[in-house]
């Protein structure tokens, strides 16, 4: 079974802190994604990466950056956390998102509270 | 602008009945559409995929239809059970995968 592991399940950080959310997948997937999920807004794509050291902005990249130094690891960085970044963050991975329609596999989520 | 809308945020049904969920989209030309299930506090899990040239797909008690003319997908859970209670998300692949906000289904025993 594909496993996507997010390093922290629950975090509480202070406004202005730099926050790292780590994600590792064990299936040699090319694509990795970071979403945030908020009530009534669904999943919104922050960034995605289709290869090592490659990244693309999603719908809401402001205030975030990412790092993909190794194929299996994709990190989300909040440079200076703010209260409006309190949310559940979901990491995901997949094979190529071609017309064959590969499944996206999600991690269990990281609940971040910024106080 | 692109939009994915799922019908009412919550659906309450009696055990044994059929739940029907709707996913409507605008300004997309998706190659395929997927449905995911999400339990509280967990990440979404893939259920079904239907391609643009397919009208219907089934998996056990689940049935999905896809009408590219109406820009709509219907997701049916037949003979529903309390264990089917969850939030169901539709997702469209354009150049990336975009999700609707989800519909929460509660099945009463």
C-alpha cells in the first residue's frame, strides 16, 4: 500500500514563527502536493512538484514556500506564520497526472494552529 | 472563473436508502473526474474515477455518472449503511487536480 506520512499531526506555533511541515512518500511517485483544507472551502492547492527540485504554484501560494530535495520528500514552509494560516494541511502524492487518471494518495493531515 | 460545486453541504438519509450527491463544474474541460471519501480528521481516500468518454462507472454499492454536456457528475450510494457516513469530495483534473468543498453524508440506522 502507498503510504504518505506527514511528520506532525498537531502543531501550535506563534505568530511570526517559521514553520516546517514535512511529508514523505514511499512509492516513488513523481508528483507531490500540499493542500490546505478549511470548512466550506474544500481543499485548496498551495504548491505541487512534479520532479525533484521542481515546483509549481497552486491556487494559494502566498505566504508559503516548498522544498523538494529528494523524490520522496516534500516540505511546506511557512516563512512567518500568521493566524490566517491556521488550518489542516494535507500532503499528497501520485504518479503522473496524465490522461490515464492516476489516483492521488493523501497523508493523514497536519493540524496547525497559529496563536 | 473555474468553479466546482457540490450540492448541499450535508445530506441525512435513512439506512437502506440511496444517497445521491451532485458535482457541477464550470469553465473546466476535465479529462476525468474522481470521487474521494474523507472521514473526520483523516485524509481523503480515492473511491472511483470516471473518464470523459464514460457515462457510468460502478464499484460495489457505488455508482458514478458523468455528463460532460451538463458539466455534472452524480454519485450514488445504494443500500446505504451507517458506515457510509463521511464527507465525499469530487475532483476534476484539468492541468492540476481541483476539489469541490464536499458533501457530508450521515446515514441514520
